[in-house]
């Protein structure tokens, strides 16, 4: 089995189509949607884990690209620089997976990286820039 986390950017002309479902039907791939922001008549962004045989994975990615979808390897992670963090809690308000949360009674911000879906919403909202995107140095297609 081959598995990768991908970031898909759908042009506004494609967001209404069930394109991701065809990955299962036509390419025998399974997917787990980690995060999605898809609105009618606007660009959509989806982070998903795609799993299947290496051959089917490549064919499925080629299909996505043929539909006008920009496909990126999400071989990155979000890290928190604890020395910059002031525990203001701004990041907890935008985190869709609760990877960032306020610990009570201390009122400190905790970051559980294993819950992080790499949506990047915390990066621009952090006033001290304590949240950072770091590459994992993985090849897109090994």
C-alpha cells in the first residue's frame, strides 16, 4: 500500500463536481478527508490522505490534474516555536481539529501535533508567528 497526504486546490469551475469520489470508483483508492474548505463559485482547498497501489495512486493524481486541480504533496508539518508563543489563544479559535487548545486552569496553549491536519489556519492568525510550516523533506512520488 502507498499512502500520501495531499493538498488539492480546486478552481471555482470544478468545486461542484464529485471529483474525489471517482478516485475510489475508478482508481480503487481510499481517501480520508483531513480538512476541506469548498464553497460554491469559489476556489476550494482540500487536504486528504490518499491510499492505494502505487500505480493507481499515480493514475488517480493524473486524473485530478486533468480536471484542473492543483495537486501538492503535503509533506510538511506545523510546528510551534515555544519561545515565541505567548499563549494568547488566537490559534485555538481557528483550529478545526482541536490540535491547539487552552489548558485550564493554567490558561496555556497546548499543541497536539498528531491531531493537526496541516490546514495552516493557525499560521497567519498567530500574532507572534510562533506557528510555522516546516517541510518533511519527502519526495512527491518515490
